[in-house]
């Protein structure tokens, strides 16, 4: 029984594979002839719809002087004005927005960590001064309308008439910070320079827009 068994082992040895290695599949024709199942919008090479120049330029300026008392501090009250002016295309004869806030404030205990003093400030819109009798009447062109109310100005988040806001000043930053609607989140609001018991507030911005009254 030993000889046939040996033969069986020899005959069952490793057999060389008859299968050949297949070449890599050529998919170039399929790629070249590929058609997507969805529509592809043609590119806008001139970006006409995405790079349209604004029709108008709006110049925004907020400025005012706030007096602090008592002299040399520590300060417990303040008063002054804040002038809001917006010009369309630099047209200064009749600004689109031209209002003045009167501001009065009393010391605020809750101020930002990096601030030196702060106030709860009341903002109220002042009535415009009547023109002098000798002043020549100005005819307002239709293309330069005027805001009839402070809410019609373009400046974002202006105070409403008789609104109270808490602002605090930092000597190091020369910045007035706003306790954003009493959330204890202090955001930079107005650059301001401290000089001889006064704060000189000044903010200026120029933006493009598509005209007053446009949708």
C-alpha cells in the first residue's frame, strides 16, 4: 500500500496556472464619451451677475463731543450730542440723513473688564433748528431724497428716540464699548479720544449701495 500512496502525493503536487494575467481595462473611451445625467449651467466668464458695481456711494459719519463731570473724575455723569450724517455720492448741500441726538448719562456699575468708566446713556433726537429768514431756500433734487425719520437712515442699529444704552470707555483702546442690548457682550462701538474731561467721538464709513428706496 505504500507505493500507490506515494504516487498519489506526487501526482497531486503544485500545478502551474493556465490562466493569463488580464491587461488593465481601457476606460478612456468611456470617459471621453461620458455624459452627465444633470444639466450643467454655462460659466459666466464676465461675472456680470456677480460683480455688478453699486449705483451709489454712501458716506456715513457719526461725530460728537461728550462732556464728563466732575472735572478730573472720577466721573459720574456726562452730556453732549451725537451728529448722524449720511451723504449720497458726496452731495453735501442736502444730506440724505441729518439728525442730532442729545445724550445724557449717569455712571454705570456694570462695565467691561478692560474699560475704565461707563455710563447708562439716554439718546433723544433733537428737533432741527429752524432756518434763518435770510437763508435761501434749497430745492432738493428728486434723485437725492431725504430721510424724514431717524429710522430711515442707512446706518445699522442706530438708537431709537429715548432709548437707553450702556457704553463704557477704555483708555488703552481709545474705544467706546456697547453692552450689546444688555447681554453682557461688549462690542466695540465708537472710536473716541479722551481729552480734558471730554470724549471726542468719531466714526466714518463709505459703502456702495443701489439707491434709496430700491428693493
